[in-house]
């Protein structure tokens, strides 16, 4: 078993404005075979409601693919080098359902595209995986499951997400990998799984997996038993 998930009791709430991932302890375990986890307070979840956003052009409803009652466990691991990032991407590929939205969050150069590259490789895609920084989206239809890889870094206004008609990619089956999801907020549909990558002072990366839906939780469980 690669992933060890520990369920911890919830003892404290989160203050307004506090980011839940900051509560995940930084772990330096030196390899990707061990994961430490904690359960986040269920009170953070507000996604059982539909999000309605009023624009000058009318009302826009952000589709809610799921409703959840519990955020479930998070998992963290240290990735020593690029090959470790590729490797966790490949393992994640084996744990995926046919439909999932993953938000990848991290600074420039944190390893988001590298992880997507590993994931696509794990799905059997053998071609080149380019960063979609300029194209906004790269579709992969030759992999075991259709994958859409987005990068919203260049957005100066979140409205560009709607103007480019990218919301349509979030309907139906397929895996959606989104780099810089925060730049398309509040229009981007919610993630099933959030992946955070942090650059460590030693040069490696800390990866945190945060499931945000039953599908995301299942994915983490599959990873745990892989
Ligand atoms: N675990 C790791 N340890 C050290 N370097 C890594 C690790 N994972 C990836 N890298 C390296 O980090 C660099 C940047 O990776 P990548 O392009 O995937 O980042 P990114 O998060 O997609 O950046 P951007 O925000 O610009 O799209 C690459 O040179 C890659 O090899
Ligand atoms: Mg990238």
C-alpha cells in the first residue's frame, strides 16, 4: 500500500478568511510512499447550494456537479524531484473515475504541468504534453479517458473564461485538469479534487491532495489502495 491515510477527529473550526490547506502540517518524509492526512472541518463546505452570479449581461449559474456533506481526509507527501512528481501523476491516473475535475494550485514552476504530464502518461498517452498557457486548453482524446488540460495563468479578468466558452468543457464526462483555477473564479465549476504543490526550500515539492466531493474522496481511496 502506498498511501497511508490517517483520519483525525475534528476538534476546531476554521476562522473566517483562514484557508483550510494551511492547516495541513508540512511533512518531510523523503519519498512518495507515505502520506499523512487529516480531516478538515465539514463546516467549510458550502457547495450544496447553487452559485448564481449576476453579470451586466445577465445571470450566470455555475453548475454544481456534486453536493457533499463532508470534505473527507486530506493527504500530503514530499516529492523529491521531477520524477517523483511524474510518478504520483501516473499513480493518480490509475485511481481516476471517468469524470473528475482537478484544480492544481501552486506558484509558477511548482510542478503542476509536470504532474499533468505524469497523469496523461499513466492514462496511456504517449505524445508530447505541452503547457496550455497560450492555448488555454489542450484536449487529449487518445488517452484511456478524454482529458482537458487548462491553464488560466494569462487571464487578466475571469470573464475571459466565459467569453472563450470554456464552461462547456465542464459538462459531460472526461477529466479536467485546471492550472491557475483561481484566475477563472468565480465562474469555474467546483473541483472534485484539489491538488496543491508547494516549492520547498530544499528544492523538492510538497503535494497536498484535498478531496472535495464523493468522487474526489473515492479517487483518494483508490490511490490509497494502489
Ligand atoms: N518534485 C520536484 N522537485 C523539483 N523540481 C520539480 C519537481 N516537480 C517538477 N519539477 C520541476 O519544476 C519545473 C517547473 O515545472 P512545471 O512546468 O510543471 O511547473 P508549473 O507549476 O506547471 O508552472 P507554471 O505555473 O509556470 O505553469 C520543471 O523544471 C520541473 O522539472
Ligand atoms: Mg504549468
